[in-house]
């Protein structure tokens, strides 16, 4: 089975969210035959999932406004999280039934992808059976949050490569009290570039999802500028 992947570079979260919704609709209409993995980073943003608790944001609206960081309410599972530059974000637009994947099996694959990327850099990341995502030395390294519409999964994963970690202290990440976030750079003890991560990504996508991947240009995915 063949799938597509596309590097979108740095993309505003709300634009990426709308793009996903549009692609899911294309799947529903039969216009997108192959699964498509969107690879991106976002400028600083907090997102709150459909069952998220606003009380898990620990700073005021005024503080957010002064910091220039929006809070966006979305339909994925999970609670509150932070996205920022230096965080690898992957949004698969994936037909679960066609892929013969249960939701639990799909989440397992997303975690496996992050585990393999971490191990490339000598970071001993693991799963925690109590909480989704990947962890290292008791700190959370990567998160998973998905939504499903018309049998198509969207949203996906966020792996901390080398983002600023301070904004995570302004929330209870994923609604969990006393959770400390970490990054590959912190755990590895040296600078890790996103470019270095991306060199290994295609190989791991193919192995974890058992697909032949074909890369397409961002211009083939992003809407044309008005």
C-alpha cells in the first residue's frame, strides 16, 4: 500500500487545523485516495481538546494575550497541550478501516514512531501504560491526540525535539498534575536539529506503518493564496 507525506514547514496552527478538516472531507468524497501524513511545526499555541478543562491553563487570558500565544479549542481527544517551534508535529489523514487498524492499534503506531525517532538520538523513551504518549525518566517527551470523522483519523502526534519548555509550565500538560515535559535535546544533552530528525523520518514511517511512502510538495496540499 502506498501513502503520501508532505513537509509543510512552519505553519500556523489554525491553518493546519482547517487543512486537516478539508482533507478529511476530501476523503469522504473519495477525492483523496491515499493516506497523507502532514509534517509540520507551529508557532506558539495552546490547544484544548474536546474534553479539556480550561482550569488546566494555569495563567490568565491577559498573560496569554501579552505573550501573543492563542488558545484554540479543537475536536481531538486529550486535554490541553502546547505547540511551538522545535516540536515535530505529524498529522496523518488516515482511513482506519482501509488500513485495518483499531483506534488503539493506531495510537500504538504513533507512539512507536516517536520511540524510534528518540532511540536514533540515544534517548531511552518508553510507553507508560497509565498514560498515552512517550516518556523518558518520568518526564513526558511526546503526546498523541486524535479525532475521527467519517472513519478518517486526523490530528496525530507531537514530539519535543528542541522546543522552549517554559510554556509547558503554564499548563497541566494533557490535564495531568505534576507532569514535567522534556525534549530530545534535554535528554540527549546536546543540540538536536529538526533537519536531523527529518532525515530519519521517512524510513521510520515506512517501517512503522508498513507502507511505501511518496513525498509530495507543500504546494500540492496547501490552498492557493488569494
